[in-house]
């Protein structure tokens, strides 16, 4: 929806949401509502795009700390709400050991220190 709307606002602007002069729109509320109405989209908030962005990153296997940085969260706890979207990350982490980790036979043959 935004891809087709952007050139209508100002085709030469670097901003997705630009006014007629090409400068960024300062208040998105009215413009966003206009775009949603034109696209016949109901019950959608600006913040829903941010949530979708984070969800897609996590589902693509992006590290949660990187997602935290991209979203600007001060703490990882805030980003952890998206962790449930990547249940395969644990499997992927353990699989990494099998692919590039130490040879189990070599580790088993290392003498243990006496207690």
C-alpha cells in the first residue's frame, strides 16, 4: 500500500511520507488515516507496522539483541515478547555445535583434573 502511495506524495523525495514540497510530513495521524481509508483497511494502527517488523525479524532468525537495537528498546526484556516467534532458534543454536563444535571423541579423551 505504501509503495504505491509514496510516488503520489512526491516522487523525488527520499521520505516515504512526504508532503507536496518533498519535506517529511510532521503529523502522520491524518495522512495515515487517509491512506488506510483509501486502501479500505480497518482496525490498523501505526504501531502495528513496528510490531510486524519485529515479528518478521525474529521469525527470520535474527538475534533478539539485534532486534532490540533496531527497535530502540532500552532492555532486552522488552524485546523478549517476540521470543516465542522463534521456537527453532534453540534447535538452530544446538545444531551449530554439531556442525562446527569440538569433536566429542577428542573432548572425551581430555584427562580430567583431580578434585
